C-alpha cells in the first residue's frame, strides 16, 4: 500500500503532536533513568517541534486536505 502526501502529512502531524505532549509533560524520550535535562536543549527542541507542527499545518491547509486544528 502506498502512502499519499495527505496520509504522510497526517501521520507526521500525529507523531509531532505526540512529541509535543511528551515535551510538555517533561517525559524523557525513552533513554532511561540516566537522562539529564539540558534546559537550552529542551527549549530548542520545543521550538523545533512547534515550528515543524506549524509547517505541517500550513502544508495541509495549502493542499486543502486537512482542516486546521482548533487550538
């Protein structure tokens, strides 16, 4: 089964939203108990995830395939 552009964008958005939720909850990305939080890295990752989420929404809106999220 081939995945179309709309399917890919939707799956990517689901993954990014899950990562954003983990980030907001302060959940480490599965590295175990030795995971150390670098505040600068955490802030940069949050900004990157939010930028990626916005870009996905823009692409979906441009393609007319997916309604914008109600935030």
